[in-house]
C-alpha cells in the first residue's frame, strides 16, 4: 500500500505543480484567446488529476480534510467547465444537481467540523469553517442560478470565471501550506483567498452583464 501511496503522491505533486503554473498564466492571459483556451485545458486536466490522486491518498493514510478539500476543488473545476456550456437554465443536467448535492454535504461537514475545533480552542477550526462557508455560498449561488435567479445575463461566463479562479485558490493554497516555513498555519491557509477573492469580485463585475431578474 505504501508503494501505491508514493505513486499517487508523486503524480499529485507533478500535476499540482503543472496546474499551479498553467493556472497562473491563464489568469494573467487575455481571456478567450487561443493560449487561454489551450492552457485552460492543461490546467483543468492537471488539477483534476491532482485532486483524484488525493482521494486514494486520503484513504491509505486517513486524512478526512484532504478528502474534503479534494471534493471542493473538483467541484470548482467541474462546475467551471460545465458553465462554459450552459447558456440557459434548461442546459442544466442531473449531473449538475449531483455535484451541487455533494458540495452541500461537504460544506455542512466542514462548517460543523470547524465549529467543533474552535470550541476546543483549536484555531485551525477557523479555516475549516471558512472553507465550509465558501462551499455553502457556492451551493446557494448555483441553486439560484439553476432556478433562473442569477443576477447576471451571461451567468455561464461569470460563474466559469469564479469557479476556475476558486479552484486555483485551492491549488495555490496547497502550495503555500506545504512550503510554508514562517507564516502561522491559519494565515498560510487563508492568504491566497485574501489576495485572489477581491480579484474574482472585480472580474465578475467587469465581465458580468446585469439582469433585471432577482439578484442572488
């Protein structure tokens, strides 16, 4: 089992590194051009592989947090990929509802887990609670979007940007945490979000066209 773990670990590190580099270039490149689309595919498959590798790793060496973060990251990737193909609420399929249900359950687990750790005076619980909050907020956004209540006319494009950038936050966070030697643990976990979330908000406002529908 240890050899299997080391195989998945090596592949996880390799593909995680590729996703970190390609994702950074994608975020800085012109949106929609050939380089963006090509590197976007590299990023998608690299990070997907890294996330799938983390699942057997978290089983062989039991790590519930690694498993939950993998689910969160995969949801960001898969929903971001799906939103490129969704132009209307009728384009949502059963698989989208399945993704949504899984993320909702993951968000509940993370939030409750975080609260329990905080009650035990463990500061890392704050990180879990925030990640659970992000998961539940994305669940809320997608649920309203599926019901035709997004505030954006071009919700597919906006949600694509938000989800892919969100998945990059996960990849960057993993890199910072693993290589961190001087920052407090909670700060290392939250720093990428503190830097990139304002950019996601800015991009959403720049690319989004407001609708007259209910604002989510």
